[in-house]
C-alpha cells in the first residue's frame, strides 16, 4: 500500500506537532495552568489564536518536541533492531543538554540518566512502578511516520514499546507511546478516526503484550500493571459511543472549556489531565474527533485546557497535520516555530524511509 499522506502532509505533521507543543506550553505558563477558562481568557487578551506568532523568545517548544526530534532523527538513520534502540538512547542523552526552560519531566530525566547506549542491554532501565507519565507518548508520533503501513504494525509496536520504556517502563507509560505512534500511522493511512481506539486495544495492545513477554524483561511487573491502560481506554470508547468503531460520536450536551476540564480530569490518573500515558493520547483523540478539519477548534480542545496541555497538543497537532496539512492554519502559527527546519528534514527522511 502506498501511504495516502503526501510529503507535504508529513511535513505538516512534524511542524504542527512543534506548534501544538509551543502553544500548549506557552513558555511554562499554560502547561502548568489548571484552568482552561483562564487560558482561553488570556488567549483572547492576546488577540486570539490567529494573532499569535509562534516563535522565540515567547513561544519556545518544550521537552516534548526536543525528545520527539531525538526519536525522529534516530529513526531517520534507517537503523533497525537493537542498533536503532542504541541510536535513539544516545540521542535522548544528547537531547537532555537542550532542556533549559523546557520543563522536562522527572521520569524522562531519571530514565535517560540510566541509559547506557553501546553497552549490552544499555537501552533498558529498571522497572519503575511510577513510570506512568506521558513522556513516552509525547515523543512517539514519528514512529508512525516511519512504519505507517498496516503490515508494519508489529515493528511499530515493538519500536514504540522499547523506546517508550527507556524512560517509562510501566505499561501505562509505554503503551502511551504505542498509542501516539499508532494514531499517527492511522492518520497516514486515512483510517476512520472512530476506529482508532478500537485498533489500539484490539490490535496493538495484544501485540505489545506478547512482545514484552517474549523479550523476558520485567514481565511479571508489567503483567501485574497491564490492565489499567486498556480498561481505561475501553471506558473512554464506551463513553463516546464508539466502542464498536462506528459513529456517530456521543458528546456531552455542553462541552466548553470548563466542562472539558472536568471531563478530562476524569480520564486522568492523578487529576492532572493529559499527564499520563493513557490520557495524553486520549485527550488528543477526543480533540481530533471534536474538531474535524478546524485548526482553531483543535487547539481550543487539545492545547488550551487545564493540565498537561503541551503533551496533548503535540500528539493531536501531529495527527491533524498528517490528515489536513497546513490548510486553515494561520501562517504566523507555524512559519517561524523553533526547530522548523529540523522538523521538516525529519519529515522528508521518514517519508522516504516509509516508502
């Protein structure tokens, strides 16, 4: 199958992922703001999304994009198997030198400090029962750009699991990487969005589980903590009326910024919406389902909410760009985003490799 997303879509996916990250982050001001309505009020005071020029110094990308680039540039080498994992691990270590003012998460910092690329098994870290965060999910969309075809699903899952558990060895953490990679691949394939969650729990998660068992690393702990991720996703699909993969999507009667804050917090593990491996891609999908091809609506739902707003927006914006390109995105939002050239170069390299 030829990918249905063009090179321009690949570029839009990578560039807009950085834009979504920078917007949700707002130089640490919005990522740590608990109130969606307050963020929307500040957005209005800035003249609305159309008037925001996403560029330095006011709108840097966060740790999300720096680590997404590290994953993407590792994949762009064309390496495979353990060579690829050592490559990505080395790039994660290098990326930690670029974290000034980017608010890296604790699990990412801890996990990366324990990596030993080049040594046997040096891309693995000890099991961490607290490794449930979204740090693996936020940097994994590019895996779906590298392995976008249905017959590459096993490779996509294996790479997402192994790169994900370099920092988030808990299944709630590394299955977030599987979700983000998978949704990007589904966007490339133009697979109906109402089927994405179903594909995650019915197709990708069973592959991930048997892969972990076959690798023989931290199997007992992973099995013990496995069920939460899939159970919570099943609950989400039931609540949206798409557990059979068919619409129409069922929405709450009123679903503005305040209501979304309340709903998103029910997805979360600790009350901080989008902070975990299961709910960052969940909020991203929720935003994609609700926004359709409307960029402003996507950002309203994915970037401007109380909680870990840059991590939900980096995933949603990447998938949106893969689907719709930059059509309808104000030029100021993306033309000068930090690391734009690197993001575009990765897109070009991954597009070539995926073909």
